[in-house]
């Protein structure tokens, strides 16, 4: 893969260790190819929502506990989940839309700093009502909240 192509897949993110925006995350090329094949332009437009969640996380969790959150069931504390609440979403053909009600946007990053899955998920109602943008069952789903 060419260098400019690889650079287009990299994003800056808040580093949970420093609190600064100095962590380089690479978007999974396989994931992007999969989304492109589906033909839903909204899926590709949501890459901008990935950027929002990585740069302006409402929370960052470490160490996923559920196998469906990890490609290889590695319960490593190096795996991160960025929780965001971007100001918009996209419809099927790529038109901007309001974010889905009571949902948060999650970006999963593995220990190699590759964002391998992202998307909207239901928010935890109690956390939402308290002004926190956490996914449902966050207390059991992750080992710890870092930010």
C-alpha cells in the first residue's frame, strides 16, 4: 500500500495516558473495504464520526470483557473503546441527519492502535439521564473507565 494511502487511514486521538491529542490510530482498511462493498454511503460518511469520537471522547474505556467486542477474544487491557456523541449522523445516501436518539458512537481500538469497528449503540439510560454518554451495560462490558 502506498504511503499516502496509509496516511489517509491514520487519525489523531486523545491519548488516555496523557490526555493530549497525540495518539495515532489507524483505521482498519479491511473494515473500510467491507463498508464500501455494502453500498451504504452513510457507512463511509461515518468515518467523520470516528474522527469526532477519537478527538472529543465523552469517555474512554479500557479492557473489553465481551467477546463480541473483540475480534480475537483477547481480553487485553490495551484495547480501548472511545465513546462519543457526534452532533450528526448520515442517511443511506450520505445526507446529514440528526444523531439517533439515546445512542452513543463507539470506536474500538486494539492494542496495535487500529480502529477495527465503530458505530452507534444504545446508551445506558441511567448514565444518559445523568449527562454521561456511555453504552448500555458499560459497568460489566469494560474493565475500567480511563477518561
